[in-house]
């Protein structure tokens, strides 16, 4: 028995040197990478003219509790839209995963997108796979220190620009970037930028595949969303192995006919599919938790097969049923159910956003005290009305009430008021009512806010309760 005290507590990291590859899937990843980076880095600088509010297309104004998304203004009370958006994102993830496996990880995940950029920087500075391996094996010299230092410097610059760009979404970008470099930005801007700089540098540069292998929970629960019809990146073992297994090209096994005659598969065991994998797995060993379905191994094998003239790639998108020669379905009950729920949730969110009320009112009962008996015998209840003008023009409003016959509404001098655009206002309303002696407990009524000179903005009503003394009072 080995000494437990000498056993390592964790597995040491095995360096992975992904090799470059060309092909349709690699081109698709470059296209998505360019689109994602273009949106992320350029969006804070896009201007959007508004009658009221900042002229930035996308801005999350925490101080004013408003999110500006092009022509849409999301107020604090509209944050339930965020819950709907997160639910739609989860349903979309389940829907896509059930059909095509972990394509989100391979093409759209932030970890994948930034890791691709960091690998590109490393490849440009240090060379491709073989050159990087040789560089790591050589002693530390001035040349090696320069290449390594330049790599980490560019990584840090990319990480810093990533963190700073995220910060620009929370304030006016042109002014904030000037304030940041002149020391006038708020502390939160510096803290956020430096925190994201550190996490981006570590996750995309130092940790890389360890994030996908050990940290990401999606790799752990993906199996519950997979079934025999789910498209995955898989190796064609029947064609690649034959009856005698894979074998490198030799004089006796040079042509495809020679290999088939001797029962050897088409896989020449070149290792190209393993060398291009960003997580360092061998797809020929079957589906593994580290596989992010980036399909670079398909491009790698296709390159080799085409150079040999042996047909298509031995690695392809397929399903368990297809690999076994059985018919495979995409639209099955589970997929259809996900799709219908996703469509319903997206439609509900779209309808809610499209029918955003231009004027909103909420009523809060002031409960200390709940009611007051005045000297003339009337009962008074106090309320706080919260009015929100979501339009980009001022509104002239009249406040009334209905449902309590003979009651008096007192809002001071604010019976008719002008509410500025994209602003809110709190109004204290006092309701006095001389009730009959046989009426006890509470009565329901409504506050009404009626816009003046704006036919496109209708009357807004909010329910309220008028409390009366009980019999013992």
C-alpha cells in the first residue's frame, strides 16, 4: 500500500498545444468569432439619438435605474423581462443541445471565443504547435523570454480591453474612457475593469481547457439532454478501424485497396485530430465530457482524407442511431415540446415588450396609522401614488378617484401636474370619507390618472383599499 501522505491531492496540468487547422468548421468559428467581437467591442460606441436620455445605443444606467437598448427603455419595474430572457436562453440551450449537442460550447461560449483569440496570439508570437513545443523544451534564453513575455503582454492587453469594454456599457463610453485614463472615473469602473482583466487573463490564457474540463457545470449535466438522436462529433470506427484496427501508412498499406484487403481501417493514426483539439482529447475513444463539439477534428481528418483521396472525414456530426445504421429523428416529442415552450416564452416576452404601457401607476397604502378619525367624524386614509412616464415627451396628468361615493380626494396642489419624460413622481394622496355607521371593515376603490391633451396615452387605473374602524372602535 502506498503512503497516503505522498499521494498528490490533484492531477498536475498536462500542457496542451493545439495545432492550427483549415476547413469549413474552422472558417465558421472565425466568422462567429469576428461577429461576436465586433458586437461586443463596438456596441458601446454606437450612437443612438433620443429626445430624452443618453445618446448611446446600449447603456445600463444603474444610477437612473434604466437600461437603454436601442429604441427600448427598460425601467426598474420591467426587470421581470430579464427573468423571461433568462428562461428563454435556458430553453434555447436545452432545445439546441437536444438536437446538436454542445454546439453552444464549441462556437458561442465566451470561454471558447476568448480562448480562440488567445491561441491565435500565442500562435502568431511563438509559432504553431511544433514550434511552441520546441520553445518550451529549450532553456530560458533572451529569445525565449522575449517570445513568452510578448505573448503574456498581448494576453493582458486583450484582457484589459475586454474588461474596459464591459465597463463602457454602464456609462457614456466616450466620456468614461477619458475619465478612466485621467483618474476621474468612479471606483467601481476601476474595480470592474481590473477584475475582468484578471479573470479573462487567467481563464482564457492560463486555465484554458481546465475551465471546460473541471469548472464548467454544463459539461456535467449535458448527458441528461442527450439521447440516441442527438447529433454529436463522433468517429466512424467501422470505417476507420476495419477488422484489424488502424495503422500508419506503410509500403504494404499505402493504398486504400491494400488496407481493405488486409482488414486495416482508413485511419492512418496520424494524430492530427488529437493535435487540433483545444481540450486535448482523442475523439477516436468515443464521446468524452471534455469534448466541446467544435468540430475542428472533422476539419483535420477531412484534410488528411482529401490529401489521400480516400473520401470524407472519418470524424463527422452524427447520432448514436445513425452510427448504428438506424433511422434518426430530429423532431421527436422532447424536441417539439422544447420548441413549443420556447416559442411560447419568446412570444410572451415579445408581446410584453411591444405592449409596454407609456404611463404606469402603483399605489401603496400608508399604514402608520392605517386610518385617522377626523374631528368632523370623517375617516382619512393616506396613500402614496408612484407615477412613471415612459414616453419621451412630458405628460399633463389629472388625478381622480372613483368607487367611494361622497369621498374627498386631497393631493395638495398636484391635482393636475406635469410629469417630465422618462421621469417618475411620488404623490401623497389623502382620502376622506364619511361612511355610514353600518359599514365596517374595508372598501375597495380606484385611483385614476387621466392624461391631458394626449389621446394616444389612455387613462391608467390602480386599485386601492379604504379601511374603516371596526365595531369595537
